[in-house]
C-alpha cells in the first residue's frame, strides 16, 4: 500500500496492530523522525514503545515483552547510525511471542535486502529516498508478506467482525493478506494519507532505474569509503561494507551486494575542521536530504543539531566533527577529488 510519506507508512504499520493500552518493541537504531513518533507522539495516543538495544541478547529482548506487546520494529540499515539490523534474530523472538516483525528497509531498498526472506512480516519504506532517487516526491510504502497468522488470538481486530466495514472479518475474508487489507480499508480510509497521483507517477519513474542505480551507489561509496579510511585527516569512519566495521559481519549476511551510498565519518579537529571541510566542497551539496542521485552532505553539529553545545552533542552521541556523506552517481573520481579539497582545507 502506497502512502503519502515514509512517516505515514511507519505510523500506519503500528496503528494497524496497536490501540491505546498496547505496546510494541523497537530498537533505538532507527530514523530520528521515527524515534520521535514512537517515543513521544504514539505515547500521547496511549501506545507504548519499549526500546531495546539491537545488540541485546535473545534473553534480554525476551524480557522486554509484555502481555500487551503487539509488534517488533527495526531498520535494516539505520539512518543515520548505519548499523545493520539482525532480522532473523528479531523475527525468531517476535514469532515466539506471537507478534509480527516490521522492518524499515528504506536505505537498503529491495535491491540490496529482501527482509521478508529473512522472516519479516511487514516491510515499510520511505520512497522519498533511493526509490525515487531524484528528490521529486515524498512517499512511503507498506508491504505485507501475507505469512503471519493474525488469527492466533492476540489480534481480535483482525479475527472479529469490523463494525466499521459491514462486519468484515479480515482473517476470514482475506486470508492471503489480512494485514494490508485492514490497513487499506480502515486506516487509509479514515486518515487519508494516500500519495498524490502525480507523486506516484514520479516515483514510478525512479523505480524503473532503482536496480541499476543501487549497484552504482554501492560501488561509488565503497571507493569513497576506501579513500576516507586511508586519510590521516579522518578520525573514524562508519560504513558496514568496510571490513573492520562493527556491523560488517551482519552486512555480509543481509547486504551481500552492497551497503548503499551513505557513509558517516569524523574529521580530526572536531567542529571547526568539519565546517572548513563543508565550506570547501563544490560538487557535494550541503543539505538534509539523503540517498539521492546527487552527492549530498550534512554536518549535523552545524545544521540539524546546531542548537546543541559541543558537550550536549557528545551526550547525544554526535561528534562535532561528524559528517554524513551520501554518495551519488557522479563520476567517483570527481567525488573523491571534491572530498580531497575539503580535507585539505581542514587544519
Ligand atoms: C526519511 C526516512 C523516513 C521518513 O520518510 P519521509 O518520506 O521523509 O516521511 C523513514 N525511515 C527512514 C529510514 C528514512 O530515511
């Protein structure tokens, strides 16, 4: 089911399972907007999100379940932490507790990872990123694997008559995909967060080249990451495609064809040198958007997080020298030359 934004997809994916008084489990290694939605806004609607570290043991994750827990949520390749979610581990625990696993697959896209094949029951996407690729539309997607048994007794909204829809019983009347039919008939009807027709047209153009674009983002980013990891101006780099990255083993399992175009790194010398780097770039555009055909770059400390002092940034897990670099489809030699100029401007 296509939605008006990625946020709408994530919101509906939870509301389709949880009502006031219910809870669900999510890792905190997810997109910042989703953290706010889960931790603050859904809480006001009476839905509790229990955050569990994605590196927690099976016992620790199990301990977070309550009788009212209705779902588990994670992000394949987290924006912006670039951690890799262990889909199989979380699917196993979710299913043992009789609830579905929802995976946000925005950064990986179905070209690099197909979460349903690893046990996910629902996949959500922000199509505003790689799927569109050209920054032309904002949109989202919810995919129902059609495998989960919603008649297991935990989900009466699926297995008992829906008064708002002529007494439809979703698991009885739509046994192949009750999840997405209920999302469409109830939530989309009532909330109306559907995509504009013209946005769908633009998204479709992007999807037609997704497979070839993803291959090239990965190839370009791998070269950029290799260049950065050899530079003495760089303190650290996060890119799961690199051997030595702390998520490299998970990346080899879930993302064997590449780990997208997004890299994060910390420049030596902190905020001052990061600003010099940013100011010197010519090819890369300085913007919050990410996962685009054009290389774009963000310095959180002087943009999205600029209200924070250096001490507050550290507390929020953001280094003043940290840069999020979204490698585009330009000639990779040109991209690296641009980065080199930026690094030379750093002291
Ligand atoms: C951008 C993003 C979203 C939100 O998508 P919008 O289309 O901007 O609402 C959700 N998840 C991830 C991983 C994202 O990168």
